[in-house]
C-alpha cells in the first residue's frame, strides 16, 4: 500500500466543504460552540477564498426577501418556489431559509460586500428577489468571516473528503486525503455537516474536445455531498430534479441581468419570441404553466420546442435591449452617456462571474449593442440550491414543519448526527448563495445542539479505518503495479484512468438518461439499459488507477459522480410522469399526473447494498402561518 501518514482529528462539530453553506455554518457553529466549550473543524478540498460555485464571484445576490422592509412576505417567496418547482417543494424548509436570509445579506454588507444602492440609498434590485452587487470578491469576503470565526488552526484546506464514518447507523465523522501531501485524514465528530456542493460532469457536456472543462456549474463540485449522504444511508429527495440553465452559448455566461435588468427578449432564428408564439403550450402544464413568472423549466421547454423544430439558433437580443433602454433618455448627450454605461454594465456582468464569456465576446468581435448573442440550454447539473432540488431529505423547523417533516434537529438528515445544507439538502430550491449561507447557519446551530445533547466521544474501530484507507488509496497501488505493462500509460488491460471513466459515465447519462444529444428525452427502456451499464461501470470503478495525488482525487470524484448518476436514473424511473419538461422528458409518460404530486425519495441501505424507492406526500402547510409568527413575533 502507498505510504501515507494517518492524521487523526477529534472534534465536536465537523463542517465538510468551504463554500457558501459551509461559511454560514462556520460563523454560526463557532458562536454556539464557544458558548458551549466545543471544538469546530472545517475541511475543504480547495482553498476557501475561492472555492465552490462562487469562486469567480457573482454579480447578484439572488435571494433577498426584504420582509422587514415590507416589500414581500415569506409566503410570497414560498409561493414563488413552489410554483417554479411545479408543486414539489418542502415549504417548511423554504420558509425557514426565507425568514433568515435577509439577516445573512446584512452580514455580507457588514463584512464589506459592496451592494449597489440608488440615489436614495435603497438597494438596486435586478429582479424582485435579486440585489445587484460588485461581487468579484464575494467569496473572499464571506470566507474571511468564516475563517476568523473558526480559526485557521481548525481549518483543513486541500483535503478531499471521500467517505462518511458510520457506526451503528450514526454518522461519526469522515475520512479523506490531502491533495498536496501523503496524508490520510480521519475526522471523528459528534455532529457532521455535509456542505460539499452539487455535481457537474455527470452528463456529457456540450463543450467537448477543445472546449472540454467549460461548463456552467464549476468543475470543483463533483457529487461529494450526494455520495456522502447516500453512503451514510440517508434518505434522499428530488434526485430526479436536475437543473438545466439556459445561458450564453459556449462560454456559459449569465443571462439574469439581460432578462431582468436590461429587459431583453430572446428570439429564434426567424426573429420570433418563443415566449409569445408558444404561450398556448403552457396550458398543458396548468396550474404552474399559468403562474408568473413562468417556471424556469417551462421557459426552457418553450425554447426547446423551437430548437427541435429547427427554428434555431436562439438569440439574446442584446442590441435591441440596449437600444430600448437608451432611447428612453431624450437628451442626445445624456443618451450617449447612458449607452456607454449600459455597455460597461454588460461587460462587467460577465467579468464579475464568467470571465470566459467576455473573452468569447472579444474573440468573436461581439459588441452587445450591435449584434445579438446565441443562448442555449446547457447540459444537466445537480444543484439543489438553485433551480434544481436534489439533496438529502432533512428535518424541518419544529415551529413550521408538518407531521413527519420534523425529527429533532433542524436540517438533520435521516441519519443521526449528519446534517446537510446548501446543495446538499433537497427540496428547498432557490436559496442560491445567500440562502445557502442562511441554511448553513441554521444547520450549524442545530449541529451544536446535537453535539451538546450527545456528548459521548465518537469511537470507531481502527481495523475498519485501515480497511477504508486501503480502499481509498488503492488506485495509486493499481497504477504502480501495472503501469509498465503498456507503452502508453493511458491504455492498459489492468486499469482505467479517471478521465476515461468519466467519459464513459457521461456517455451513459447522455444517451440513456436524457442528456443533450437526446434532447433531454428518455424512457423506461432507456433508463433500465442505462442502469445496467452503470452497474458495469461501478464494477470497473474497482480498477481505477491514479498516477499521483491529483489523479487520486479525480478517481474519487468520479466514483462520487457515479453514485449521483445512479440515484438520478433510479428516481427518474420511479416517477412515472413528466413534470419538468424543460429539465427532462419521459417519452413514455409525456404528461404531468395528479397522483405524482408527491416526492420521489430514495435510500441506499448500506447493510444490504440495496436501494429503496419511497413516495412521500407533499404537504402544503406554510400558508397557515403568518409572517410575524415565523419571525418570532
Ligand atoms: C454559475 C453559477 C452562477 C450562480 N449565480 C448566482 C447568483 O448570481 N447569485 C446567487 O445568489 N447565487 C448564484 N449561484 C448559486 C450559488 O453559487 C450556490 O447556491 C451556492 O454556492 C451553494 O452553496 P454550497 O455551499 O452548497 O456550495 P458551494 O458554494 O459550491 O461550495 C461547495 C464546497 O464544497 C467543497 N467540496 C466539494 N467537494 C468536496 C470534497 N470531496 N471534500 C471537501 N470539500 C469539497 C468545495 O471546494 C466548496 O468549498 C450560482 C451558481 C452557479 C453554479
């Protein structure tokens, strides 16, 4: 076995990940831990300053409810999320985040994040719920507060978490390895919070060949949260609810500012607006098809219908939007000034968060005020915090959760001692960066309470740890043993390298689970065949080979993706209807069905190595409670 030092860290609360939810968990946990004399430890596979989906920065905070300003009620937000997710949402979780999110945004501002204000000092809104920010350093600012709270000595960066430690059905920590030095880490904890983001590159991306590596979702998040919670035996929810954003084509630049701030239209190659010409189609998806705003997946769907009829390319009419906005200024000199302002805002929007889109514009001589730019549906991603919903099934808050939705501690999964937030917790979409931070705070406080109530130090058999260590480091041994057997180290009868493994997974998902090349369409027969191929792939995962530490991380990232993929395929198969046609289409069940107004959950039983599928009721409870009660009077 490769020579690795084992480092054991004992802690009370363990935070896995260093992204938005983890940073929220860090500040809150550190506060309550100090009150109770507990230790907090945080582990990130990357460096917190620039890790996770907010790494490059963002140009807007997408969830700000402004309850105290009287602009919206919490119920407004819950209604919006429920409708966007076609009725399938945990209203208790959404309301809990919505009642805490504004204070999170105020903390960001206090820590130094520049939020745009108008001449009267009011926040500038991009849309009803979104605030414009100068967000290039968003993550650096939020991470700084988290690091100060937890303390650098308790933070482990560049440590990749692989597996949960489970004893008697309870999560007692996690194991992983350093991606920089030969160290194997064993973290033993009374309470563990999974906040390792969502998953990308499970499906074949549109960008392949010279564009490989480009995607909307950041390449750093590869299904660790899903794998961790599934392998711990946690019940999972909404595993079928992938997210397919429509973004600027090829460089995946954001469209929010164009649609919401610049009031731009999207038209097909014939100049028709699919949101108008295809409007009658929305009747087929009532009641959600008739609400405002039209749910994200249905907007996708109307566009996809045009594309499938050969009416592409689809364009964002940037030139039209800029012309419309500048012509509202009557004075010619002022109009020119306004035009320059709009142009620079357009570029800044990309430079704040998707620099490559600005580079693509420059490379293709695109002046947004002169010509439109193509937009397209991306490949599917798993991001429960955005417009997808996949994640663990977690306990709601005691004061709002209906029967069956609360089991002792906020955001605890169905596994004792294991909490989840952000992309790691499911059925509570549209929390975005701010809501993920707020949810991290909620989970952090609950995890401290759990650690106080369950004060026994966790123990786990050393022999068991040695066994896991051997398994995790195995790809290094396999490579060493067999690398000389062929002249090209990529081609070897004894092993598969992680990149090739990933290509195989992506091909399976693309062709059988409704990826880009099948226009997001699938069926029972395709899904069953896909599952058979995933089974073979899982067998071959035992032959993954790694030349170095970096490749060892790649190996495990792909194992994580494979489990996310399997949960996805099984759940699409289980839900015998089409509910989100712009995310995936079941050709054999092309309509939405009343009896599927329910959650499709799944659990993998570690003791039996078996999956169980569970249908759970959607309980619309929130409408009963008034905002002042939710805010604590
Ligand atoms: C392209 C894009 C644009 C977005 N735009 C906006 C926007 O404009 N406004 C907005 O409010 N929100 C936006 N969001 C949403 C927002 O970024 C997410 O909701 C938020 O980051 C989710 O927080 P999280 O903590 O769950 O995941 P992340 O912030 O992604 O953090 C995940 C963390 O887990 C770590 N990690 C992953 N795997 C492992 C492992 N195996 N071991 C240890 N650590 C691991 C990562 O390094 C990272 O620190 C956008 C998201 C994307 C992808």
